[in-house]
């Protein structure tokens, strides 16, 4: 084999090595750590190698760059040397141009294209040989890393500060799910469900509770049969019982217990004290997080609690089902309309919305992006932004949406018309 053939063989081999390093860098940088973690749990040795490399990204990237730089320079040097005896004076220029094209096409673009389109497969294939390369290059990599961090230290950049994640893990998950939803690979219901789970750590009971004004209660002073009928008419499984005044809750009646007594006595309940069946009241602070309250429900094997503020005053109630609805969305009853009763679409593209509806529920149903940091309900948002309690007929433009007050009872806004922005970002005023 003459010198030229030997040089060509060496260059081809080095180009293959360069392609290997380029594909490895792209695949291992883009691969999903979540998928690799699950594959490792399923027994994949290749996935374990991938995770070992990803555990020290700095080291494997250093090995890839060191190896890629070495083989590319060596290939260019061999090409230049081979051409010097045949094309004196122009060898450097020709070798530079030729190797630039060859490296760019065959050692960079082509392997990286394959790696980005078959990320998981390529990552699993290259993990084991790359682990050997990292081991061989370890001393050189450590030396390079030492020099790099010393230079960065001179510019005030510390290694500890570089390790801090810019985005919290739960926000990264949320962004990934939203991206897949936009791409069409995750359905809206699944996106909302995952978002609901992630929101549990951020929401408080006060954000989802049923306000005391909307609580359904019964008077303990009612005659037994009237009390029995009142409990049935609530259509709730658990009903608070008050005595003297509505906020003095003395117990919680379970519909199952009430019906059981009625059946056991054959309807003869005129002399039965239903209040004696009431279960003790469980009070929880309104500042309790939903994640914490969910665990408390599970620990106490309870599904119902009354909510109080820092002064011990009754604010509302929260149930286990309220937290479940926050995760999965409200599940309508069999005889309940699929469309939420608090949202009524209008022919002009606007929506008549119950002022008591939670902003989060409106955003979930209509896929809007109204802020819920300063207020819980739609009415509360308008009052917060208007810095006053608006009158019927007043209109406000906030966040690209138009709000018109339709009904008001005393100081409470009970109905609004909300017009979302047009696709071009303009706000259309609703017709009078």
C-alpha cells in the first residue's frame, strides 16, 4: 500500500471517529433523562451507561470535544502532508478546503442530523464505547477542566453558581407538557390534569373552597321530618348543621346516616333527634396548601372540613372532591349538562360568566390566560383591577379582555360579559 492510499485510509478512519463524537454529543445532549431513567429501571444496561454519562455532563462533553478536536486536526495534518509531495505550494489551501467540506458534511452535519432524528437509539448505541473514551481521556479532561474553571474564576464565575437550575423542575415539566400539547402529542385533558397536579403545591384552600355565602346548611332547630327533607333537598352527601346562627356549625350530617335511620324506623322519624347523628366538625386554616390538605384528608380518612381564617371566623368549606376536581376538572353528574352552568357563550363571541366562577376554572374551560394571583373569582379580578365595585353597565379592558358588568347584588358582582381578544390581538367591544 503506497503512501497516498495509507493516508486516505487514515483520513477515512479519523472521519468516522469524528462522526462518532459528533453524533454522541448531539444524542446525549438531546436525550430525555426521564426516558433513560425509566429504561434503566426496566433493566436496560445501555440506558444505565447513558445515565452514568449524563450524571457528569461536563466530563463527557470534555471527552467528546477533546476527541473530536484531536481527530479533525490529525486528519487535516495527514491530508496536508499527503498533498505536499504532489501539489507543492498549494497543498495547504487545497487540504484546508477539502477537509473543511469533508468534516462539515460527513463528520458534523450528517451524524448530527441522524442523532437528532433518532436521539434515543443513537444515545443507547454510543453510550458504552463513549464511556470507554471518557475513562481513557479522564486525566486530560481533568486537566482541561481545572484550567477552564481557573480562567472562569478570574472573571468572577464560580462553579457552584453554575450548577443552579434556571427553571424549577416542576416548571420544566409543565413547559414540556405544554410543548407536547402544542405539537399535538398530548391531549388537552391530559395537559390540564398534569397541570392540576403540579399546581397543588402552589394553591391554598382559600383558592378552591366554597365560600360561606354559598354553603348549603340546615338549621338544627327544624323539626325532625323538616330537617330530614332539608338534608335530602341539598343533594349533598355531607351537610353542615348550625344552631342559633348560620356560622355556628355544631356538626356535619352524613346523608347515608340520615337515610339509614329513616329506613330502619320505617319512616317514623317525627320523634328522632337527627342532630345526634352529626359528626364532629374539623376546622382547617384557609392558608393550608392543597397538597398538605390532600394528605390530611387521607390521614384522617375524612372528606369534609370547614375553613377558618386567622381569627377563627368561618370562611367556607372544602372537600376531598374539591381537590380532585382541581386535578381532573369538574366531573358533571349524569343529569348535569356537560357545559359548565356558569359559562354561557354568546353569538357575538363573548361569554356571560357567573361572577363567582373561579378564574382557574374559566381558564381551564375556555383556554384563556387570565391571571389568578391577586383574585380567585372573575368578579374579584374585575374589582381588583378597577380598584372599586363597578356599577351595572360599566366596561373595563384588562389583559386584552373586555369585561362588562351585567348584574350586581349589593356589593357582589353576580354576572359579567367577557369578550376575549381577537386573533390579531384587538379587543372588540361587545354590542350594547
